[in-house]
């Protein structure tokens, strides 16, 4: 598959690299004991993203793996970032300033109900900064957040 903006093959489009597998293993191994309501692992699509966006192969992306709706500050593992992944979205709705996602938001991909990279990002959409929709006036953010 060719990337529309540069015509280069994207690593996640046709194979899993050793770097992706190693990054996923490292994330899971260093996560420590997971809460009972935590998903078993990061979804495969997000693992693909993190595998390249490590600061070496691609721009560094900092994420938080979390899934504890009752404790906003509890994170299973933190990379000092604000991009949450792994949270079962429905368990956060109406508890901490999150709202139900409209059925019209079909571009928001959640794997088994968990937020991942593709919930907000579309790697094939360079026109919108690789987001699923414009974030003008925080439009993307307020899809989920009350504020």
C-alpha cells in the first residue's frame, strides 16, 4: 500500500517489524500488575503505531496506557504523555467529563471498546494532520470530552 502523501510504503501496511513486536513486548512487560478491569494488552493497531512512533523510526509519541475509570490519576504505565490508550471508553462516560460518542462518529475506531491510536488518528489522512476529522476549535477533542 502506498502512502498517499509521499508514495512510500508504510511499515504497518504490509508487515509487522521486529521493532513493533519488541515495543509491544516492552510495553506489556513493564506495565506491572494491571487492574482487574484492564484490557489484556494494547490493541494490535496501536502497537503498530507505537512501534514506529518511538523517536527513532518516526516522530516520538508519548502515550498513557490506562483503564481505571474510578481513579483519574492511576495509570498502568506512563510514557509521560497525554494520549490515553487502553481505556474502555464506556466505563469513563459520565464519570470524569467524558460523554457518549454519537453514532455518527463512525470514523472513531475502538477495539473491543478500548481507546487506541485509531480512535482519533487516521494514518491515511494527511489533509487533516492524520486525524479522523478536523480539530479546529477543538472539534475532535469535544467529541469525547465535556470541556
